[in-house]
C-alpha cells in the first residue's frame, strides 16, 4: 500500500444550463454542457501510521481564495463525506491526514466541493489499492452530489437528470477562459428556491421555456463562441431579484468581460462566478489584469481534456 499521494481536483463551468421543474424527490431535472478547467484544487493524502489522524481524516484547508486556513467547516466538508462513504463501502480503516490546497472560490458555481469529493474517491481507491470499477465509483459519486459523477473523468459532457447522466462531447477550442468572482458566495439550495419563486411570480414556464434543440446546442460547440446560443436559467433570476448590490455585481462582471473582448460571457452553475470565452490568449491575458483590480478573484485558464484515469502522483 502506498503511503501518500496527491491529486488535482479541477474546476468546471456550465457553458449551458437549463433547469426543469422541481421533481418529487426535491431535485430539478437539468440539461447542461459542462467543461472541466485546467485550474482547481489539490488534495494530498498521507497514511498516518502513528494514529494521529482524526476520524474525519484530519482535513486541513490551506490557501483558500478568501485567505482562510485551518479545518474545513462541517457544512463545506465534501471530502469528509466522500471519505466516510469510501470507508463504509470498502472497509478501509487506515488513519489519514488530508490537506486541501484550496484555489476554487467557495460557493462560486465552479464545482469545487463536488470535484474535491470525486478526487477523494479516486485518490483513496488508488491509495488503498481497491481498484473499484467505474460503475461502483459512479454510484458512490452520485450519492454524494449532483455534480460529483462528472468529475470522475471531466472533459466536456452533456449532462442530464440531476447530474448523473453524462454523455462525453468533443472539446471545443482552443479557447481561453477568464473566470471572475465577485467575492460573495451563492448557495445552491437558495439559488434553486429563488429560481422556483421567480418562475412562479413571473408565470414563466416551469422548465424555463423551450430552448434551442439539443442537436443545435451540441453542433454549436464547433462554431465560433460569438454565435453560441447558450444560456443559464439562473442568470435572469440574479439580474432581477435579490439585493441591489448583488444584481449590480452580476451586471458589471458580464459587462466588463464583454468590454474586454470576450466572445461569449456567461454564468457558471448557480453562481456566483461569471466567465468569458476568449479566442486569443493575449486578449485574455490582458483582460485579467484589469479585472483583478476590480474584483476579488480573476483567473485565466483553459478547457481540460477528458481523462480516462485520474492523474494521481505518489510520494
């Protein structure tokens, strides 16, 4: 058995996100184009043979975007939930120390918690030598959260259901992605509640209305970003409801990205991060400097190709 390993946990953006009505189980049906990014968190796992590891793995967060450093708050501890599930399914009982080098903004719609959970399953499977099948890992991932199954392989995908139905897609580009976060989080549950209330008050169709046909959405990936037909059903909610300063923040982020040359601008997930797609690396690099002066977080990255196996580095 290996003594330690590190694994990357990439962020994602939702290039397109259409939300259906709330289902009987409390979830919403989704249709989304999701792409992983060459930017994310890093997790390090060490077997603690001295037995000093705590029951939840002694998980410590370092270098969070907001400057936090220390134990992860319980309500953000997707790693601990993945660890507990892995132990229950496999009988793995070795004490661990886990360090999360946090780069993805918390509550930013970039899938940080879900990616950390998926990467935890993959790293533990490699560290323990359990060699779980892809089907077993996918089942475990789905029980941890709607976005978690996607992060087992990443890349580009058409995602349906509540996030568990994943169809790989060709990767668009090459493009450069500029992420901008306003410095406040957006709670996923609260965002879905706001969307339901917004649709009820505005008498908007519960499924957000029929968008472009699926075939047209997928074919558009091969076209220029300035003609992409994509949308995010949360964006009208955030632009028209809620605190005034937050409405203005979303408007300004999108306007800044457009003014600096983004061919496409959008909102990722249920907020709060917006993104711009640039066709020229130089334009994206120039834009990030201006945005870094105005916003809490600005970062240039690119799409990360789908990987058949997670890259786990052993020590």
